[in-house]
C-alpha cells in the first residue's frame, strides 16, 4: 500500500464530504510584536490550500489589508501553496488587524493580529516569564485565568525575571500579572527577605511585602532646666549612639531592595482573590455569602506552570475537571498566551464545524520554558472567519527555544509525509545590548526559498534598521526577487510647547526582480522625516494620535515623494462599548494603484447583558474596495444562544458575501454550546460546537 493511502483513509474516517470549493488561507507572523517606529518589519507567512488540503494553483493572488502599518506589496502571488508579505510598522502603537482574501473572492477572509508597542523596552523578551512549582498540585481556573496553590514549609517554589522565591501559599492572576504569596522568601539585589505576606506586579518587578525591618529611632535634642536631653533614645543610650530597633512594617519592593512605604496601600493588596472552591466543602452559611458569578466549575490541576509572557502557557501533570468530575488528563499541555480565555479546554484540541470533526492535537516530546518539541496532528481546521474547514490531514514537527540570552526561535516542518510539505525556520538574536536581529526562512517542498532578515542597531544619537527580503526559485520557472532597505534616523526632537516629535533621517533602497522575461532594478536614496504626536486625551474616554513619514526618493525610477500617514481616534463608553477609527494613507514608487492608497478602518465592540455586537470594516477611499465583518450574539436564556455573522469583501467588480445563522444550546451554564448553523456559501445546515462559553 502506498504511503498516501493510509492518510486518505484516515481523512475519510475523521471528516465528512464537503462540496464547497472555497480556499482556506492560513496566516502566521514573525516576530509577533514590533516597535511602532515606522521602520521595523514583520514577516507575514501565507499558506493557501483548497478545502481538500491540496495547495492552490501557482499564480493564485492573495489581497492583504491592515489597520495599522503598511504592506510593501498588498497583492501576493502564491507558489507551491506559499507566499510571504512584509508589514512595515506604522507610527501609532496598537493592534494591527490584518485581513487576507483571495483576489477573485473565492475565500472567506482570514485574519491575524500583530502588536505594535510604543518603545523597544516594551517588547517581550526571553526573560519575561514566570514559573511556579507546587509539589502537591495547584488549581488553574479557566474563566478567571487564576492560579492558586497551597503548600507548607515554603515548598512552593518559583522564579520570575530571574528572581527566585519560595513560599507556602500562592496565587497568580494571569491577565493582571499580580502575584500574591504567604510566608514567602525572596532574593532582592543579592539580599534575602522573608515576608509574612507578599504582593508583586510581575510585569514591572515592583511590589509590597510585610516583614520585620530594622530602623533607627528619630532623636530630638532638647535643652531644659540647664540640661541637654535626647528624646527617642532607649534606656542607657548615649547621645549619637542610637541602637537600631526592629518592627513589623509594610515595605516597598524595588529592584534595588526594600524600604518602608511612604504612601498607604489599599488593605486588599495582599488578599487572595476569590475563585471556585472546587472540592473544598462549604457550609450553608458560607454558600450564602458567595456570588454565583464568582464560582467557576471548570478548572485544571497541575504541578508545574510556566508562562512565557504574551506567548505561551505550559502545564505539567495536568488533570482537567468539570465540577468534581475529571474529564481529561495529560502529562504535558501548552497553549498560546490567550489560551482558555472563554473556552472549554478540549476545544483547543477537538472541534466540530459544519459537520466536520476537527483535530489539532500536539504530542509533546519535551516541554519547558527554554525549549520544547512536539508532533502535531491537524485535520478539519478552520482558518477563515466562516465555517468552511480544511479537510487535509497533516502531521507537523515543531521545535521552539527561548534562551536566557534572548535567543528566541523555532523550526516547523508542516505536512510530514506529504508531497506538499513545508519547512520554516525563525530566529531572534540579541547580538549585544544595542543590536538585535530577526530572520525567517521558509521553503515549500524545497522548490523555492522565502526569507526575510531585519537588523536593528541603536547608537547614542542615531538608530539604524537594515531589512532584506528574498524570494528565489530553486526549480521550475525562474521567479527571483530581492529587496534591501536601510533606514536611519536621529533621536526624537521635541517641538517646544507642542506634543509633537520629529525624527530626521534617511532611507536607501535596492530592489532586483529576475523573471523569464528579463531583469529589472530599482534603487535610490531619500532624505526622510518622521513626525509623531503624543496620545492626545480629548477627555477621559476619547483619545487621538497621529504619525506621518515623508521621503523624497531620488533614484533609478525618477523622483517620488513617498508618504505614509496614520490617524487614530479611540472612544469608549465605560466597559460596555469601545470604538476605534483609523485613517491610513500610503504612497511610494512601487504602489499598486489598483488596491488604492487611502483607507478608513473601524472596529466597534458592544457587550451588555445578553447582547454582544462587533463590527470590523475597512473601506478603500480611492478605489471601490470594501471589507466588512460583523457579528451579533444574543443569549435567549442561560442555555440558548443565537449568533449571526456577516462577511462581505468587494474588490473592484468582484463581490464575495457569506453569512452564518446559528441556533445553539448547552446542557449547563458552564458547558460549550452545541448548535445548528446555516451557511450561505454552502447553502445547507451543519452541526457546530461553538468555540466559547458565553
């Protein structure tokens, strides 16, 4: 029997037939976050496959849009099922929402988010982590994303940002980064302190503790009845020889050590937050004091926890509980940083979408904060915003590393055993405190190479960024492209009396394309000026920010004024409503006029009571392009839910419209929703399990 026949048989066993011919687009980014400095770059990897898992024909074109930053080329041509795009950071911090669709509108949109941070020191590094070991076990509560563990004789141990600690009881809140402990010992600035109660913000490394400190009493010299006396001194103490004393005090913990607080702190600072009682018995009087919304019945237990901040959650010796019933156990478990949020745990591994049974299960060979490797089985996965799935069967080998020297990277071989396999390598290096580099290399079936390198150097008064992108054919039709760019700019110059910063600089470009029909070269140099504003608070709920980059390009194609501009408006109304509007303008010597140069994007979100609404729209202003994705969820009762999702993508004269209408039911309040979904694209009703608990 040939190697492909067992895979085909397995595909028939785990999937059902599907008549839709839509394309599935899978997007991935590296690095995962960059500085909003107008010059850093992210490599966006694009994988395009048909519903049966086969790669799309060479020459298929994918259209990309982003709400922040700009793409060097918005239309990417697929070869061997793969393509890459380079996203250059804009000047406004925030989350760039990237959308990809097939140019002829044969696909539901796929989306991806990339974080733009305001400064280099806010980038996640290999040292941004926390690890906790509890010899017995701890509980991790899925809805509140809270870890709570109990020990004795300080046998609970952990480390964050290279700082070790040990304690009796511990609680860690994942989203806020708050760490609380009882009877804890902590090393600070080469000194060891013991705290009866302890609080730490692991994001900043600052906190508070209750401990015994030594202090010297204040002494006051007075003259009474012809005699000098020293008040505040102890009995038998001489003038100038006050002995240190001890007292219990709340201290401020800093990277330099501890000192008594100067400003009172809230009394609940050291109080553990309420989580579900799990198997601990409670009296009727205690139950009367509980808020049912605070009691979570879905949780897992484990003995080791590691959180590489903004990247990955890791657990060891895992048991997953629903109430008091154990429903799953696993030796090693890992999820992305957003894992478990509003989800039933097994939905990370198993899904049902439009009658298709989906699996995304990793078998870990090893799992640790500094390195991990796994073999992953994938089938029936949905990468777009609709309910269509990829019915291909894939085995992937994954290896990741996260070294203390900030050497972060990984390697993936997708589709092991298939003829259309792909190999990807990614790496971030910190060469010295002022120099860092990112690179990615990808190859579909070793028929071509897709690569990107970015090198950043920060001098005392100047910063440089060198970017290089390569696309080379190793077999078949010649299709080679290489691009190099060098950008340098000074430290910001503040305009006196105005919330505006200027970054004078320069840029240089060399681009070479080699096809069967010939060779073309583009090169040039440009003086450059980048202008940014501070975040302007119109009021407590409204803010504005803007950024512009101007370059007078002089080169082989003549003189061109390159312009990139962004204007952001954000408004919120309490916790129920938020809106973001972003205007983008981008024009350079290689702009594709057919996709437009100006666009207006918005993201609206509303949630109150049983109703939740979201709307994401991108409208190109100078050509007839429009993307719209809206969703409405309404809880008919605690156990019933309706959902409506509408998607429209219009490019020139082609229009793609799809919508889903879902009616779902769950057997208990903390269980997933099971429902029936109608899809306009497939024109039929399918069975689904919704990916969420709300």
